[in-house]
């Protein structure tokens, strides 16, 4: 009989202990398979969701670009680059943009949305869109316009006056002749008290008749001499505006007796219209428009100073653009459009303010090329028909610079007649009216500092202290640009202010206003066939210090056939070019 070893029993015992583990590998395999299946399913879901998200993101991006197109279209309308679709006579501005009958077109008083300027599918439907199609993608946008200066149409002002030779205590009146004598005559200006004008904000232009005070002429009973003498006397009428924006303007005039025996005195104003931060004050006299006749058939005699007051444009608009793309996508953008009010006068094609007290001669060199042309004729009014254009000299200079100006015209045949006009600030001794900010250097400094402040607020101030700035902007996008220092002008349009030396090439193209104030120097180099259309003013003074005007410089080198000519359209566009975008955001 064979004996089984003890270890055999041990093996059996081990096998019996592991009997419950049978099938564990199958379970493990099934668990791993389920995990792999779940991971695979998640991958499939994620992939499909990514593809869907990509499609949605593309649609959303397309809606964003459509909304952006709406904003650009609105800017083009505001800048005057779009012709009206309804009424050809309408002119777009920040004021007309918020007048329903103009913004949306006649008989469409709904939400302001430029329906009179943009090609909506249905102009009278406020939910209509301007269609946008790019390839196979279709969409559309609509814009809305909101006035952020709702009270800009309300004008509030008062006046004051000073008669030359008056007592310090009563600057508004002056007595002529002998006090208590037979030739005593008193002329008194009565100020206009605080006056508030509220025109209809939905009518363009927003003009209301008003008064800028009055004159009183008085003779006592003892004044019986019909030959009383009233000498020519200067008078200043100051308009102090408090609404919508604080500003001050001064009308300058002379008081002169025409016929004392016939009790007739005239007040002759040097300007019949002035602007106070966008508000226009225009004298409303019968012809001639600059003369107010004072009569005193009975003593005292009172004569009003009538005027038409036109409210300014608002300074801020909020433009909202709603863009709609494929798959129901929508994006909304808004931007704030701001502008500043600019004032400019162009007495000549190119105007030079000479040195105070004639201490230095004007430096003028028009160039030796016979192909160049300088002209004060209005480029926008090319011929005498139907109405002769106003006579404006090519160059405007101070009285003591006439000889130097004529000597600086190297090729007389290149300068149109009248070649030289003489600036005057007092209505006598000249042929063209000098802009008031050139009367003295302090006024020029104040004017230049005001332009700088406006440029800073509009985000168009550029400091060129490091060497200079090149201005090279599109000709069809008029902009307000203030360069504090030297500048090189290649191309552009709008309202350009340079405090240093302005350098231009022969092929420089520019449309608008050029002010070179401070260093007062323009240099034109090289050939080319560029055109400078608009108005140019050059004056030299220490803008940060004191003292009077110094001699300005205008030098031309090289050949070419480039032209410099006055253009009223370019000037008007430049004055309205101070519009900028202050900010853009998604909402």
C-alpha cells in the first residue's frame, strides 16, 4: 500500500481555498471594458460638442463683424460721407442726426436710426435691418442714435458793452460835447439781461430771434446846437454765454455821427456773425447788414440790437449697433462719438500775421518754378456764373509786410490776382479783416491753448518733442489733429494745427485748414503735383512766454507743379472734422 506524502494534502488545501476566486479575470475584463466604453463615449460626445461649438463661435463672430459694420456705416453718415436716400437737401451733423425727420427721413418719427441715410429693407419699420451679405453668409444690422447732451439746444447769455473814452465807473456810456452846454449828447449802451432761448429741438436750424442789448441817445433840453460833434468812437459788445457751454465773444464796432442835424448816428460792426463754442450770434440788421442806424427824433431815443441766435450741435452721441448673423446669432456694440467746436476765418488763401511794431520783415519765397500756382479764388466756385465768387487775395499780410510779400513772389504769373491783401483789425487801413485771435499775441496764445485743450479732449493731441511727427492720413477722412512740435505733412484732410515747423513735400495733398502757430514756419520742398486746398494761417510768437508777434516764414524749394488754393468746401469740412470715437464696448 502506497503512502501519499503530506505535501500533497497541502496542495489540495490551497486549491480548495482559491475555489471562490474563479471568474475574477472575467469580471476585471468586463470592468475595464466598461471604463473604456465610457471614455470612448465621452470622447465622441466631446468631439461632437466641439464641432457644434466651433459652428456657434463662427456664427457669433460673424454677428460681431456685422455689428461692427453697422458702427462704421453710422460713422460714415456722421462724417458726411454718405448721401441721403430720401431728401437730397439734408446735411448730416450731430444736430440733424437727432432730428427724427432728418435722421430717419420725412414722416418717420420712430427711434433714431439713420433710416434716411442707410439702406434698410423697410425704412419705416423699426425692426428692419440693413442687409449684409459676404459670400454665402447673410445677416444684417440696425443702429440707434442717442443724444447725450439733451439740453444742448438751450442757449443762455447776457451782454455788456464798453464805449471808448467813457468814465471807468460807467464804461457803457459816453457824453460828447460840453456837459450842460448846447452841444451835449450822451450815447449809452443798455446791456441785455440774462436771456434764455429754448428753440424747438426738432427743427433745423435751431434759430430764434433775440436782442444783444440796445443803444440810447439822449440830449438834455439845454442841448440845442444842431451841430453837436460825435467823433468816431470804438465800441465793444461782449456776449457772455452760460448755456449750453460757457463761452465769451466780442463784437467790435465804431460809433460815428452821420448827420447830427438829422439826428442820425451809425454803429458799424466789423463782423456780423460770431460763434461762442458752437452757438452762432448773427446780427440781424437791414441792409447793409453791418450797420445799425441810431436815430433820436425825440430824446431819449432807443434802438435795439437785433440778432438771430442759433443753438449749437450736441457734443456727444451714443451709437448702438445690433448685428445679426446666421443661426440666430446676435452681437451688440455701442460707441460714444464726441466732437469739439472749432472756429476759423480765412481772409486769404494764405494769411501771415506780421511782426508786432514791424520789427522784422516777413520771410516769403513762393519758389522759382513757373508751374506752381497760388490762388485765393474759391476752388469750389470755379467761375463767375451764376454768382461771382467773393474776391479773396492769394496772400494776406500785415500792413508793414506788403513790400516784402511782393518781393517774395518769385514768379508773379504763378500767383492769382489780387496777389496781396492787407489785414486790418480796426476796419480801416486795410482790405481784409484780420481774425480776432491775431489782434495781439496774447489772444493768439489763448486761441492756441484753447485748440490744444480741445484736441486733448478729443484724443487728437500729439506731442512731437522727441523730433517730429509725420501726418499721413486719408484724404476722405477729415480729422482734427494738433501737433505740439514739428510735423511733416504727406497727405490728409481736416483741421491741422502745428506749433513747430511744418514741412511739406511737392506731392503733398491736403484738404482743409492748416494753422502754423508758435514757430510760424512752413517749408515746401521738392517737386510733385500735390494740391493744398483750404486755408492756411501762419503766425510766430512765444506760445509759452510773453511778448508780441515775430516774423513768420514761408519758403518753397524745388520744382514741380503743386498748387495752393483757397477752398470754402474744404474749410467747412475741416471746421466740422473734430469728431472722434471716445470709446467702444460690447453690451
